[in-house]
C-alpha cells in the first residue's frame, strides 16, 4: 500500500517568513495530493490540492509543488501570519472517486511567532 | 448549513464497555469514512463506506464495527476488543465525481475524543 512520509514534524517561523513542508510517497500510481489544515480541536480542512498532471499550483499565499519522478511534493506558505499556526497534513491517493483512499502523512505542527 | 456532525464531542468509557460514536452528514455525499488520530501518527483509516448497506475495512479495523443503513449516517462502534481505544476519532465524507466540490476532497466533522478510564 501507499506510504506517505512528512517532514518536519514541528516548524517554528517568525511572522512574515516563509514555511515549507515536504512529503514523499511510495506508490507511483498515486495521482492526487491534497493538503489539509487542522486547527486545535477541529477536523482537518482542505487548503489546496494538486493532481499528477500539474507540477505546481498556487492559491494566494499557499503553493504546492509536485515532483513525480522523485515522488515528493511540498507545501509553501509565504508571508506567514499567526492564523497560519496549525497542524498541516499531506496525503496521497490514486484517483479521486469514492473507491479511492487517502493515505495521510504524520502531520507538521506549524507555529508562527510574532 | 450543510456539514458533518459528530457526537459526542467528548466521551469517557470504562474498560470492557462498547461505545458508539455518531456521524451524520447532510451534504448528500455517498462515501463516508472513519479515521483515528493519535499524536505523531497522522490519520489512520478505520472503515469506509461507498454506498448504503456496504462498507469496507480500512487499515486498522480490528476492534471496531460500523453500519450504513442510511446515506446520512455512519456510526462507529468501538468494542471492548479494541486494545487501545483512547484517541481522537474523525468522520468524513466525500462527494461523487462531477459535483461542484473538488472531487477528491474529504469533508471532516469536528471529531470525537474518546478516553478509556
């Protein structure tokens, strides 16, 4: 089955700096890579996703890059703000239908300090 | 508002007792999922259901059971056979292809925290 590794497990940055979280996956058939943000005491929420036919996707301060050859993908957050503090999870799956299953990374706790 | 409702938010259980966690969605999604979250281990899939009256085991199904009698509901029972049940449990649903939402997106509830005393 799929195995997703995520690094670092904790990340502390100063407000305004950039943050980068990296994930690797094992199954070359995986073609869908979402990122979720989980605030304290709540369920995760999708913040951005990318499919394997795209190398990069950007949404305001958030961007995701994908390297299919190396089987790794990364989340980039620019101009970080205190409200970006949360736990971030990467995930991978083959397909997006109801039969597909997401495999999650172990999470990165991001702390944005003033 | 459409969404996923999990209850109870906090639950305490004595060893040897079965408990059932509720998950209800009014998003009209066909697929529903149960995940377990432990510190440092991310989210692990317990069970999932693609349609009513059908469900499949995930990666850590032992000691758990589910039912899917209605599209809106996917309750999870944590049985006494689950050796380490203390955890945060998350229910999620996914839309079918062709819907407006991102087709791969999971919509999560706010979770239920189970503590075994």
